[in-house]
């Protein structure tokens, strides 16, 4: 029974992820209800914005090796309001290692639950960032 439930849940999650592959526009006058996807190319276009906060959900040693310029290291399952900007309208982007890693999406969902209104996950992760030839920082 448990295996059937897990299989159904994973099938639904996979379908839901496939349906939301673009970056939808923010809801006018309302708050965001789901985490939006952002590609490495879309994120690089936002770099330098004073209201952009990028969070790397990888392990400390991986972060030290390579991360998106300006990213801050954060533990994906220890996110609290005091670790995020006080401006609930700031743009937050979370990522982890690769599309197979759920940490970035989990962290982004937590930010939404804490009231943030402009939240993205770069599910391509740091590997996707590097695969398209974008520079990293150590």
C-alpha cells in the first residue's frame, strides 16, 4: 500500500513539474501560490539587481568549489524568516546541484510559506549553470 502511494505521488509530482516548465508571470495584485522555474540564462539576466537574493542549497564544500556569483549558502531544510530578506517582495532564487536534487525546490517552497511573493527555483542547479558555460565563483 505504501509503495503504491509513493508511486502515485511521484507520478503526480512529475506531471505537475512537467506542466510548469516555463517562467509564469507574477499574479497581478496577488501573491504567488507556487514556486516558479527559472533557467540559468534567465537568472544571469537578473544578476546585479539590488532586490535579487540567490541561495545555494548545496553542501558547504560544493559551495566553496563553485556557486552562482553572489549566491549565499543556505541549508535547505533549516530556512526561517530571519535567514531571508525582510522585504517579502524581493526576488528569491534557490538552487542545488542538478535537476535530480530536490533541495532548491524545498527551500523555495518554504520561502513561499513564509510569505515571500517572488520565489523561483533554478532546478538546473549549479551543473546546469556550468553546462551552459556561465562563470561561477569560489
